[in-house]
């Protein structure tokens, strides 16, 4: 919540930076909900081995993985008469590949371009009452992944770089593009689980097609 500029104390006034007026909005808040449904075509490829290390990829393999991503985004400011809600769905055509060396070292690459539709609802409180404006638009999305690591039965570790970018039409009800990247460094150790826990988790994984 809140959008600021570093090393600026008076948030009640806009500032001039490089001849552009920039307004600081401490009460502006955003909320985002995202859910993804995917299907993996190649059973020899382990998606869990590169994303959460729940499995171990022993041989090099790749897979085409189409997915649907559902999003809901809200933007509001208690000092503003306007609220924005965006719901959308994006279809991604992904391909991931893991190169395995000596059954334990690996390197993973992935690219996931996508196209979708967003449904925008802008609510504005005026003197005459609440005015609602609806707008639909196409969005283009692309995700990427590159990582290296070590994965044995007990010890695992590695690092990965993930990126996501979403662009919208110029006539969007709110003109913004999204670009995010994350760098992850992970180290872990697997302990042998009690038999009753192992049987329970094995049953749950058997019900999961992904």
C-alpha cells in the first residue's frame, strides 16, 4: 500500500523531477489474486523439481505445458473518488526443459508467452451519483525462467531467475504495463519421513495430475 519516492519526506505535496510533476500517493492500495491451472504433456519431465524441489529429475527432459491464468486486481484510494477492478484470463503456451548432468546437477530453461483478455470496471463517485465505466482489452503476457542447481536424495540447492511482463492496449481504462523479476537462492535438506506420512502424501500426489 502506498507509492513513494525514496528520500522524500513531505508526502503532502507533489514534486518536480526532471521537469515532470510526480504525485506521491501514500493512500493508494492494490490487491491482486492469481490462480493458474496447467497441464503437463510429458510425464518424464518434473515441474516440481525446478519450482519447489519436491521431486528429482534424473534424466534430461522437457515438456509443452499449456496453462490458464486467472487474475483479479483492485486499485483504490480513500482520498480519491475512483476505484478500479480488473478481472482477466490469460492462455499461456509454455515450454520447459531441464538438462541433467550426472543425475544430480541440472540447468533449467523455460519460456511462456500468452494472450488473454481483461475486463475492467471503473467506478467514479460524482455529484450526480456513482458512474460505472466498463472496458475490455487484450493483453500480452510472457514469463521466463532460467536456473541451475544440485538435487540429490537428501541435499539440494541452487538459484533461479524468474521474470514476468504484461502489456496492455493503448486505449486501456488504466494505462500501465507490468514487469517483475525475482532472483531465488535456495538450500535445503530432506529428512526421511515416517511411513504413515509418506503413505498419506503419496496418495495425495497420485490424485494430482500435474
